[in-house]
C-alpha cells in the first residue's frame, strides 16, 4: 500500500501541476496529468495483475509515472516511460529520485512511435496517455506489445475527449483478440485485456 508520505507528496505535486495548468492558454504547455482516482485505480490494477513489466506512453512531469513506479516497486516490476520533451522527463526523474523510485524506472526521451516500432519484449501493463491523434497509428505496435494473455492496456481521456479517440477505440473493439470496457473514472479510462 502507498505510504502516507507518498500520498501526501503526490497530492502536493498534483496541486502544483494543476495550478501550473490553470495559467496556460496553450494546451501543449499544460502538464495534463491523470486524475488521482484514475492513478489510484491503475495502482490497484498493477497490484492485482502483479505486473512485472510496465510501459507508460506520456510521462509529462511524472504524476502518473510516480504512481506506476510505486506499484511497480510493490510487485517487483521494471517500468519504462516515454516522453518527447526532455525538460519534462528530467523533472519527472527528479521527483522519482526524491521519492526513491528511480531504480525501477527507465526514462526514455523521444518520439513514442519510434520506441514502439523497435520494442521487442512485451509488457504486462501499458498506460497510453500522450497525443490522441497518434493513437490509431500506435495500435499495430501496441497490440504486439500486449499480446500475452492477460496483458492490459489503459487509455486515458476516453470520456473527456470521446470524439478524438472514437476511431481508435472502434479499431480495438472489433479485434477478437481483446476484451474491452470503458470505466467512468477520472477523465474516462478504456481498458483492454488480451484474451
Ligand atoms: C497527457 S500528458 C501525460 C500526463 C502523464 N501521463 C501524467 O498523468 O502525469 C501527455 C504527454 O505526452 C507527451 N507526448 C506528446 N507526444 C508524444 C510523443 N510522440 N512521444 C512521446 N511523448 C509525447 C507530451 O509532451 C505530454 O507531456
């Protein structure tokens, strides 16, 4: 279970990030961190699955990364997190060091598409939380990376930005290799499980 110290620090960080985002007119300048309810649910899923390998697409300043890493530490997993902006990745890394979670995280900086194309090993658990317009193009690689039975993919913002992910979700829903559901938590989570 996450410690009281972890929960307090994460709550502080979330408030800081929210205050930052409230001042930005440009969407891309916002950190757009996942909602706390969603983060806690993801932590529970990782514990339930006893995930051993975790991938995050879209680190931002690391709010979700820290939640994933805390759960990864509990299950003995290794995780990789992808972020295109070097400065954000470094900021997230600093928090991970502060919370002594850096040993379970590999911070990868660059275009997620490039990472996904070259990735060979599958992951037990993937969180997709980057630029929605690219999601459909990621699917070929994503399905290869969660093909193992019981592999889980979570996509954030499927209720808050339903129109932007409609086509992507439709592709997955018609794929007989996966079970899917939408959860009304935070901004809406789409859960995909490999059969
Ligand atoms: C919604 S935010 C992620 C929030 C983070 N998961 C959290 O909850 O704290 C999306 C992030 O994806 C990054 N991003 C956008 N396009 C990307 C790409 N092609 N490859 C890697 N990261 C990308 C953005 O820079 C941004 O920081």
